[in-house]
C-alpha cells in the first residue's frame, strides 16, 4: 500500500506532466491537506480553480487552507464566492459546509434567491449531475444505462452525467492507470482504480462503503 508521501509524489508528477489536468491538481491539494501542508495545498487548489472556476468543492477546501494559515479575510472571500457558486449549481454539500465555515469565522453567509436554493434540476434536461467539477450544469445529459456492471454502475447512471463519465472513462482513468502503474488484474490495483473513480465522481465515503465489492 502506498504511503501518503508516495501518493503525493505520484500526483505531483501527474500535475507537472499535465498542467491542464484540473483533477490532478485537485487530488494533489487534498493529499497535501491530509499531510498538513496547507500552503502548498492552497496553491494546488488555486490552480484547480483557474482551470475550472465552477468546481465548488475546491472553494471549500481552499477556504479551509486559508483558515489554517491564519488568513481569515482571504478565507472569507473564497468561501463567500464558493458559496454562491455551489448554490447556483445546486451543490448542497459543499455549499452547506462553506456556510458552516463562514459562521465559524464570524462572517455572514451570503443571501441568495430562494429559487436558486430550491431548484433541484436544470430546466434543459431535468437532470443534475452530482460530480462537483461537472461543467455541463443544467444541460447535463444522463446516461441511458449503467456504464459498468453491478450496483456501482447503477449509482453512476443515477448520479453522474454522460459527459463526466466519458471524461473519466476516456481520459482521467487512463492517466490514473498509467501514472500510478496500476495492474487491474490485482486486487490492490483494482481497489486503487475504484478509489480514484469514486473520488473523481465525488461520491461520499459513507455512500461508497454501502457498495459491497461482492455485489
């Protein structure tokens, strides 16, 4: 099993080899946060937002980094902006987490139109992709069938749009396999692959835990 520092090194390389890979920078930031390196994690998150300003989860993590670094005003500015982005996109979990952080910092939670907070689906397709970094917004197109067998495939079909699935399947999954040199015929390799896939789609750990590998 790779150590935290090994994984950080892997994602440093991924981000360096492909500077436009928003998810490489995002995952590197998460791992650096886990290691307590908030300054470098913040830089990774800032680069992620340069590539995808609608990635609402990143505002939450960047705001937390700024708080840990004692940069209260910067944290409030990031979290306020991120709250509005998350609310507009309907990303409830990062939005609510940012509201909590703002309150802990003694700052006001932005007021938003009631309609934007209660609008669960986009009028164009009636489907909202739940991946935090999805750029399709209200034009997200659902998958017509599970893209892989079993309950994991069903969950992806129900929660993830076609564009995000294709981004994983045709691009990011290949980078994960190549950069991490995963052997998918091994139990460890498959487990690592699945872990990065869940992270890509933004599935919460408790939700993933309910999917048994044997199902």
